[in-house]
């Protein structure tokens, strides 16, 4: 699954927040639907050129907020 998710290196928001915010937007806009599988942490990290722990933390935050299962 290809996500339309990008990071802005000039943003004061950390990458983990940008990833979580971007995924929330995709969920609200319906580009991601309940039951859709997110890309594996390492795959998305490679695409966004961030450490895999950054993506994992974004996923954990969204899960804790009830956005993901």
C-alpha cells in the first residue's frame, strides 16, 4: 500500500508527530479505512528516510489514542 505521506524537514514538529498527524489525516479523509493494513514499520521508515523506531512510535501513539488496533 502506498501512502501519500511526506515529512517536512523544515517543520518544527518532530518526525514522529508529523507521521502520526499525517496518518490521522489519511484516516479522516477516508484514504485509509478501518481494516486497512498499514505498511510495515521498516518499509515506511525506508520510504520516509527515518529510523524505524520513529515510525513504530507514531504507530504506538495512534494505537494508544484509539486510531489503530
